[in-house]
């Protein structure tokens, strides 16, 4: 009976320890290049001119790939970026794509963004994560 009790105690302690480890590996910020990257901030980074200006920039610079036109492919490409303390964009990566041609073009456009207004947390300018949704719609036929 004592052995069974000891084993069940060890098993429950082991499970509890694993939960703590899992929680510790999922911080709200991660370190890269010595500086933390914040996901939750008091003032989110923003495109110069706001969301409408970003949508206009994407629309003006996105060149619909011929293959996607041919097969009438559409959808939204979600790209995660890091807005650096100086407003430059880095670490752009596709989190959810549509098809390769649209994904590549959306990534190209996002990587060509001009400098942003960086995010702030506790009164300091910080590196922040930001998710950009690039909506790929076929050009309207006239």
C-alpha cells in the first residue's frame, strides 16, 4: 500500500512538474539578438498613416501572380513581422498561406514596407510582434 501511494505521489508530482515546464517555455516575450520581442504592449506598433495607409500600400504594390490569375486563386496570407525599435521590419514569415505564388508575393510586399512607428511598453520603445493580413483578391473585371 505504501509503495502504491509513493508511486501515485511521484506520478502526480511528475505531471505537475511538466505543466510548470510547459508554462515556462511559453513566455509573453521571446529574446532575439539580446532584446526581447513583445507580443503584448501598451502601445502597438503601427504603419505610418495607420491601417488604411497600410492597405493602400499593399494594394498599390501587390502584383497578382499570373498563375494565381489563371486558376482564380484568392485568399488571405497571414504574415508575422517584428517591428524593430527603429521602425524597420524584420523576421517576416508566413504563418498561414494560400498558395505558393500568392504567399511569395505577399511576403515580398510586406518586406518592402517603409519604416513603422515602433511599439512602446512601460514608456520605452520596444521590438514588437505584429500580424499582417494580406488579402489577395482577384482584380475586378470591368
